[in-house]
C-alpha cells in the first residue's frame, strides 16, 4: 500500500514540475485507477492542498491599491487617443480597462470617457478635462500602468482638495 502511495506522490510531483520525459503517463493513470478502486481519496488530501496560498507580489498589491482609489469626481471628460499597433500601448489600454469598471463610473456618472483609435504610430495620450476648465495631458508611452494610476490618483486628490 505504501509503495503505491509514495509512487503516486512522486508522479504528482513530477507532473507539477513538468518533467514528462522520464515516465509514461499511462502507468500513472493505472495507479490512479487502482487508488480509486482500492483506497479512499483521503490519501490524496495529504498530497495536494485544497487551496493554494495567494502570492503576495508587491507590484500587484500596489496596483490593486491604486485601482481601489480611482475616482472621477473632478473630471468632466477624459479623452484617450492611441494607436493599437504602437509598441508601448499596453499601459493606456490597461488603464482604460480599469476606468471602465462600474464602481469607478459611480463616482461621477456625468464624466464622459471617449476613446479615439488612430493608425499613424502616434504616441498614446490621455487628455483629462477638469470641472474647473483646466486640462491635464498624460503622455503614456514610457509609463507603466502603476505609474499612470499613481499620477491620475495624485491629480484627483489634488483637485478634490481644491474644490
């Protein structure tokens, strides 16, 4: 019983590592079938955890924190302009995706978000029109998504305090 158990544990570890070259998968399936018929599945609970712990990536946590703080209160209109085939368009597309959430729209339902797609290899830009008539221009070609979220939230907080 224990030799099959340890062999099965070894096979599962091999699958997780991804080293398929050293054994035949049909042997593994045969042993799994014999486990299903002869033994209970409680043995597998010792091998595999039921839930995997979440990774605590500091960049991901910072990004999630900035996304939670997004709001559109001081803005009247936000205009996105980018070429989808530009080499550095990822940050503006991700930022647009985060602004399109329902929770962010609830902060200012009157704010219009316009997207203009161009095909001339132009640098991606965001023009944010404030309620007081000022404009903020973000050139996003060399910015990451986290930096763009941070700058946007800084201006939002600054103009909310001014009002």
